[in-house]
């Protein structure tokens, strides 16, 4: 819908919805049709309200057309053929009983189709050939680009990804629980660590563990990114939006979740361990910013790996190898000066 195609084909858009939801879906499609978009859809068991909203209805049975035209003409048409619709009956339910050959009690479908082809089809075909609808479709100039600007594409994609992050527990909520439990373990293991020379090594090990292992846990979102990659490839192939809008929205939509994770972990670890404090909280802020930056960079690496490797098991292994290389070269296990040139 973002690039406003001339034709929109839908397969049972109201299936599985209640009457109110189905009405709103068809109402939205009706608005699109009013804006010049031709909507063609199959519809399953429409209510009388939904049926009245349809501009034209085609009835098919055994692969043959038994009616095509305004929905309001269905009841008079079949009445003329000897099939009377009971009063206060949904016309859609009425015609389904007539043309559905799966059960007893249906009409002679072959006769209905022959009657339609003999009496109504020729005049309808000539009307369609000369109608404005066909001429507008054949004369519509080819369009390039997108129907809406990139900033609106970014807004809609950002809102969709943000809602998905909130609703999908595997993206951030399970990770938040894991990070909080891990932070409590770290905080209690290094509870009120001292400042003397003997405990410097413990403090150093604690800082390395936080930065290394919490970053390593970012590979848990690889399956989610792989699924998003498949959605993006399908939507990109359909020309729905600019890839730059998708990449930028993905880079920004993850920030709130990472901020929450970083803040919760920083509060738990910093004050349980008893790291240095100051009246203005600058050192705590530095700890929080460092942790958030590390998680954000790790998330970016996972996104790049997921974009390159389409299989999540291989992507997780590849990402784990990259993080292992980062751990080895960050200066905690071997001093930078001792690394060979």
C-alpha cells in the first residue's frame, strides 16, 4: 500500500475476524478504492453490512461465473430465475446455499452459469471494454519511486518495529530478565568489593566479565533478526519502501530497549558492588554509558551478521566467533603492547 499499486489483490482478508473487525477492514479497503486503488478480493462469509459495502460481486461455482455485478442486483436477478430470497436474510448466505455444490439443496449450477453466459455476459463484457475503469488501467502511466516520502516510510516502519519489540518477548523482555539475573549474580558475588591492592584483581575481573559476557549474550536475538530479514527481503522485492528507511528505523527502534537493559544492570551492579561514587553521579553515568554503548555496538554486529548469513545457527556461531575475537583483543587477557605487530 505504501507505493499505491494500481491493483490490490487480497485473499480472504476478513477470515478469522469477528463482525466488527471484518467491517473495519472492508471499510479501510473501501477508502482505498475511493482514492483510486482498484481492490479485488475473495471474501469468506460476509455479513450483510460488509456485503452492502462491496461495489461489485462475482459469484463462482465449479469454476464458472453465475453472477457478476452490483450486490444490490443479486436478489432481483435470482428472483427472476425462480430463487426467492427470504425476507430478513443475508443475501450472501442466500446465494451460498444456492450455488454451493458441496451439500444437498443447491440449485442447478450449470443452468445458472449457462443463463448468465447467454443473457448477461455479452452486454457486461462490452461495458467493461468501454468503461473508464479499463481505460484508466491501460492508460495509467508507469510510476517510479514511492508514493510517500522517505521520512514517512521511516515513521511507519519505526512504529511497526517498536510495537514488535514490545510485543515479542524474545527481543528484549527475556533478555532483560536474563541480564537482571546475571547482574544480581555479579553484584552478590562481588558485594561491597574493597579498594585495596589485593582486591584490584577482583575489580578488574568483574569489569571484564560485565563487558564481555553481557555483550556476548546479544547473539540471543539472531533468530529474531533472521526472521525480520526474510520479511524485509519480501517487502523490498515488492518495492514497498526505501531500504535506508528500514535500516535507520531498525537502528533507532532498539535504543529504548537497550537503554532499559543498561540502566537496570548498571543500578544493580554499580551499587551492590560498591563502585566509586561521587555527588553528581558522573562515574555512575560513565559506567551506564559504557555499558549501553557496548550493547548497542554488539546489537549492530548481530544485525550485520544476520544480514550476511541467512541461517541462524551459522549466524550465531559466526557472531560468537567475532565476540571471542573482540574479548581476546580488548586488552584484558593480553596487554595491547604484547600483541605482535
